[in-house]
C-alpha cells in the first residue's frame, strides 16, 4: 500500500516542485491527481472530495509565510490535509497494563498478539500472553509457538473450552509480567455470543487497553467493524494489519479515523518485528518521500545496541568504512531493506528483485571490508590501486567490485551529511524533484 499510494503522491509532489507557476489551472491538475491516487487506495469518495476542496481553497487563498516558495507552500498544505484525514495515533503508555485483543477471524489477530508482545519486549518491558481463543482450532499452538520463538511467557489450556476459566488462571500465572496481553476468539461476523463473551472478559480483567485488529484489505468496511466493536466494548485503539500487501490500506486508515477510533499500530510484514507504532505525521511524510527519521532512530535504539551502530553520530557527520561495516551488520536486525529505505528521506523505491540484488551486493561489501586493514577502514582515502588489488585478491572479488564499494561509501557519507539539517525537509524535497 505504501509503495502504490506513495508513488502516486510523489508524482503529485514532483508536478508541484517543477511547476513554473502556481495558478488555478496548476492547482486543479494537482487536485485531480490526488483524487485519483486516493480513490485507487479505496479512500471514501466523500472524504476525498472534502480533502480536495480544502487543498484547492487553501492553495489559492492562503498566502505563503514570509520567505517561503509558493510551491513549498502548496506541498505543505497537501501534507497537512493528508495528515488530517487519517486522524490521530492512539496513546500507548509504556508501563504496567492489561491489553484485550479483539477482532474478526482472519484479521491476523493471533500473530499480531505476538508482535505486540515483541514490541513491548523491545521497549525493555516484560510482556506475557494469554490465549483465550477457544474457538479457532490451532490458535493455541500458533500463539504458543510464536511466544516461545521470542521468549515471551505464555499461558493457555489446549483442552479447556472456557475462556473465562483460562484467563483467571492465566492472570495469576503471569502476575509478574508488566504487560498482560489477552488474545480472544474471533468469528466470521460480530455475533451475539461473541459480544457477550467479550463483555464477560472485559468485566473480568478490566483492561487498560482494548485493541481491535483489522485487516487492511477490507478497505472502507473497516468503518463498520470499528463502530460495532466500539459500541460493544469501547475500543481504545485499532491495529491495521497487512498494510504491505493491499492497495486498500488508505481506505482502511481513513475509514477508521472517521469513527474517532485512534490507530495504535500498523502491520507492515509477516516478521515478528513488523509492527509499527502509528504516527500520522511520520506515515504521511514517508508516503511523500520525506522519510521518517524519528521512527528509524527509534527502531535503531530498540533493536541495535550503541556498540553496533550509532545512528545519531553518523547523522552528525563522520562516517568511516568501519561505521558502514557496522551499519551493514545491523541491517539484518532492522527488518526488510525496503522498509528501511522508506524511512530514509528521499530513499529510493526498491522492487523486491532490486532488494535481493542490493542485499547480495551489501553482503559482498562486507567480505571486501574483512580484507581491509584497520587503517583503511578508518580512512578510505588511503586506498590506492595497489591496496585495491590486495583487497580484491584477499576477498575473491574484482578491482571493479572494490571501486564500487568505495563509491558506495562516498554516497552513504554524503547521504549522512545531508540528514544533518540546513534545509527544511520541504526545501530538500523541492531540490530533489526539480
């Protein structure tokens, strides 16, 4: 979803940045392109028309702030209005709490429960999971295996069909856990018996958070589901899963925001670390190609130790081959390369094939750096032709490969310096697209 919608919206931004002048005709063309992109992402027609009207009105009537380029002003308006239609993110405190997970069958609720436990684990908290889904065959085994894989305490009873009994015992068993996550049964529809069961569980555990899990592929239908669950138990946050695999993610996001149910997390892949806190500003920034450095640094601090890679110091300036080596070692811990590139300001759009080629190439770079001396890693400028020949022989690669490595380092060094500031993200975006 991010790829398709993001690509369309970035085309709109390019049109603005390259426009000779900002007049009514230009604004009308821009608005039509935005409408087309959002409708293809299954965003509600009424919302799209309201958004279009606000963008058109503000772009033609508001004056840019002193010193601002009219094109920058229009891009800023587009950004602000897109943030508005996806609503606010849910507040998710990092402290002792009980969380109730609800949703329909097939939404990815069970795997999301494990991902949520992993999220809190990365925050240095101790989560525990209770399986109260006695309806779906295999739910117990699936959740047990996922929790064992990430070393999270788990409680469930394979042969007990009474969720209330399981939860009572589970809460006692996991009383030392700071975060208790209760996974409940899903159904094919929001039936009366499911509502009654949810209400009974709610009364028993008095959860601090009630999170509704929705599949992004349902698009605008997310609104109806969010309203129904909210009426039943008072949803405090929504998790939208499978955002990486559908074109309807934009519809799901905007539909949920219409119900005033805040979005807590979005699922961006199948791996246990592919659950992201939802930040509207960062999400839209990423769609428009401005990256999401805040989320990137947060993810780095969660997954990678300071000894592995110091993101903040690299952004400040000095970036040696030794830094790059640590960075490449850390990439596997971050998750899919495609997601990392989306978080970088103006990161390249990579296809799945390109990602694999890039990953293979990065692995080859590490082999070459293993053949370098400490002095060469600290100061790549000293690597001349004779040193290049030695590195190529030692790593079983060619001279061309070594030259490519050194060129890649220069590009990365320039990129890191570019993240330090000076120009605003909007100004950098203008420079890139002109």
